[in-house]
């Protein structure tokens, strides 16, 4: 998902009145007044120096890949028609209707079912598909403000105690990256909790994204073995102007049964200049191209360059509320967020991941969740049930209840 993920450069944005009104007014915080610049200075020795050296090497590798890939690079488009024969469609419909926990009743054929079947077909072929409009533009904007508030709170926590960095940003403070990184998110945002609002922007967004008969709810169930799929990531991905391109990578190694599926949901329109996500369709399979691209030793004999020069890569062009859904075995990379003068701007993406419990091999990708959400076996079904309650996620993680803010117990 991200390489060398770390804390990102702060953006001390004022809360908009509409957001304050949404969560009930007086619970908001003022923007940080103390500088957080010190938090973003990587040490010039030890782990900080190693981090910088590694980042330079990966940036050089990514630029080499860009030159080879760009001639055959095009936007991802949503597949409109099935490539299956009539007999294959009938068989797939029968399997979908009969699947336990798959989300569709036997014999039913709804527009959502047909759309999910087409997306699953695309996933089987390419390892990535587009899912437009999983949130409205208004809901995406409200969630973006919510994430910005959570980021301010996280910076304040790390400024108070650098040891808080790991539970907020999933990296130690020594390896912060000012331009690209994670922000681990709560199930119920802090401003809504302080304002006594049960269904604030985070809860409302998760309801739209995961409820039964929603596009992503059904797609996660269909690809991850049903509603027992384990919740694995809830994180904001953020880049700033000047963030370098990533090298191609997969988030989990190849295994016959795919282990992880992820949705990247845009919280604002994301033109290419703000940093897209580039995918190499078909590399969720153990193809010769996948093997050559991942084998850096093949630099010396030219096989890797030949593979990079021949693959037809696809990049996202997401509008606010659109999602890119992918099998995390698929090779992908974040492209550069251009300098502000060239159209670059802060980019926020919500990443939501579930694990297929039938995949038993090593995933190579630790959960991107706050510490007290991890290893609790929370499922898609659990989240869907909780979202139907009057006050979702109002527990205290660590005290027997799996919810709350997910932070380490005091």
C-alpha cells in the first residue's frame, strides 16, 4: 500500500462551520498553535539516515520504472460488459446465489448483484476494478474534514509524547516522512465523541461503504469469502506536493488463495498531478511479468526492463467518492504528487481492507489499525451489525469491548 510510510507534513486547516454544525458545535478544537516542524525532521544519523538512504534508492528505482512504463500507461476504466458466455454467466449467478454469507439470496438477480458479478469478473482477470460513487461528493467532503481533524489531534499527541507516534501513524518517530504516509483512524471520530454525536462523519461514511447491498459491502463479501471476512485496515493515505513516485510493489506476496482486498476511496477529486495509483493488471497472478518485475536481480540480465517496457499499466483518475478496489497481490505504485506550481496538492485517500480467512499463508502485510482494534477478529458482519445500532462503536477497546477509539490503554 505504502512504502516507507510515515508522518506527513502538517496542514493546519481551520474547521469549516458546516463541519462544526454537523457534529454539534462546541466540541471542536482550535488548530495547533505550537509548531510541529520538529516532529518532521529526520535525524541525520542512525535509523533516520538509513531511512533517507533507502528512500533515495527507491525514488531512483521508481524513476527508472516510470521511463519504461509510461509509453503503455492509460487510465483505468470501468468495465461495462461481461466477457463471459451465457453458460458461464448462469453458472456464476448460481454460485453467487447459493454462496453462504455472499450477500445475495438464492435465485435473486438485482442490479447490485449483476454489478458485483461484473466487478468480480474484472477482479479475476485484472486484480483491480473501478467502483464509482461509493460515497456522495458531500459525504466525501465531510469525511475529508473529519480526517483533517484527526490528523491535527494525532500531531498534538505526538508533540506531547513522541512514543504516541506508532499508535497514531504506524511508524516510529525516527522514520517520519513529511510527504507521504499513513494516519490510523478511529471507527468513531474524536470530534463527534466530544460533541456527543452518535453518527458523525466517520460512522456515516462507514455505513454507506459497508452496509448490506452497498457496492463495497457486497464486493468485500464476494471476494473475501463471505461476511466472516476479517477487518484489516482503516487508514488515511496522504501525500503532499513534492512527494516522489513509489516503486512498483505488491502489498502481499503471491499465494493461490488471495488474502487481502482493499478499497482506496477518494475524499476529493484526484487529478494525475496530485498523485494517482498505478496498477499493472493481471499481476495478481503468478505470471512471468510479475516474477521479473519483483526480481531486482533481473536488472542485470534485462528481463526486468523488458517486462516493464511491455506491460500495459493503468492509473486511477478518481473523483470524490469513487473507489479503486484491488487484490493486494497486484503490483501497484503511487505516482508522484507534483510540485504545487505544477498542479500538486494535498491528497487524502481512505483505505479500507478485509482479509479472506481461507488464505493461510504469510500475508507480509501487518494490519493498519489502531493497536486495540488489532487481533480481535472483528468481521465484516460484526461491523455491519454494529452500524445498525443507535450508537455504533461506543465501547472501550481493551476493556472487553472491541470498539472505542482503538488507542492503547492508558
